[in-house]
């Protein structure tokens, strides 16, 4: 929460009622001083984006085109960011209740007569909200604003793709690899933020599906455009003599953190045997489903205008 509204709210109760109207104006002026970045975000045109990416499991379809390692250039764009997840908000440690006196000694200092109820209460109180991502360690904790936060992956209950995704999960010819639903300001090509995409099975540190998509305006700012630069990789444990396929290193930076295997997990040495690159751009009409086709995968996207609600002022009683 910003400091200006907090300072203002604490001062209201100490000032005479005759000045309440002036304080209302002060609140407006204070809100305007919260930062040019926030104002620019509010002024931009916002859209709600929903994307599902799925594989085509037919070997014959995947081999319709000839895929060559020396002609496939895989790279992540600059200024890449990930979608924020609601699961990033809290890190709740697993609560394991002691079952006998010996396990109690492992949790707290030995006592003559352990009080299991008190121990449980202390453990619960110790499990407060904690920033999960290292990139958030230097920022104050706050809850997500589902109505105003950009690039926040919304819960499935808000999805319009539930039937489509269910059909993909039931299909023997396809697999759902990625689904995302978020809101964002749509900007000019030079200002747009590419979004990191990963999905499917994980092999070592890499996923079957990786790459990026960028949602931006066209040059005339009258159509929303999706730029998709994705790749679907096939892996195996045994290396091949003629294998030349290489995947780019996983992206790093303050705006993105890649999920990796736990330190005590298996460290198998997988080999990439084939990569199918999906690189397309499409101008889109809002409120219409758009399908981007490919021999190895498909992408369905829906873009809808979104009206960003104003930031709510603090709940202050000006009549006192």
C-alpha cells in the first residue's frame, strides 16, 4: 500500500470537519502523485487474454514438414517476463503434527509435559505469508488485486475455455500443454512485454513446450496482435550419433523464475531428438476465437477489451 494514502488517512481524524472537503481534494491530488508508471498503466487500453496451447500427437502430421536443426533458430526475447501465479503469494510449510513424545522433542525444546494443542497453535502462527519468489524478497508483502493487477494468471473459474480444455484433455490425438488467462495493458510493439511460456512434461530443467508470446498493437493501434515464438521438443535418454538439436539456456532475470527440479530429485541426462518450432503472428478481432495451426501443435486465443476499475480510496468517514 502506498504511503501517501496511509498518511492522509491517519491525519483525517485530527482535523476539523470544516476542512473535510479540502481533504477530499487532497486525496485526489495525492492519488495523482503515486507515480507516473501507475498512471500510464491506467491510461493504456487493457484487454483480457485467454490462451490454450495443445500438441498434435499424430506422428504423420508432425512429419508433414521437414525439420532441420541448422535452420531452426531458438531464442528468448529481451525483457521477458512470466505470468504471476496466485500460488506465488504464500509459501505454506507442511504442518506435521507430533504423534508421540519423541517427535515433540524434534519440534520444540523438551518439556516435562508436552502440550500438543499449544505446539500446534505455535506452528500455525509461525506459518504467515512469505514471499515465495526470490525476485520478490526485497519488496513488501501485499495481496494480489484480481481486478487491477496486470499479468496475473487468473483462476480457472473465470475461464471461457473450460469446455475446450476439457475436450483437449479427453482427446487421444491432442494434449493440453498450457492454459493462461490474464489481463494486461496492450502497448505498441516497442513497449510490449514478451511472456514466457512453458508446459507439458518436464525433462531435467526443460519442458516439452517453451518459448514466448507477445500481445501488442499493430502499427495503426487498431488491432491486437499475437506474436508466438514457441517450440515443442522431443526427448529421449539414449543419445543419438547424428543429433544436432540444441535448446537455448533457460531465461533468468528479476521478472522471471523458472520452475526446476528439487535438489534431491533425479538428474537424468536427456537428449533432444527433434524440435518443432511454431513462429507465427496474427492480427485479431476482439471477442472472437482465433486458431493458429501447426503440424505439431495448435494455439487458441480469445482477446476481449477490459475496463480497468479505479483504485479504491481508503474507507474514511468524512462526516465526523
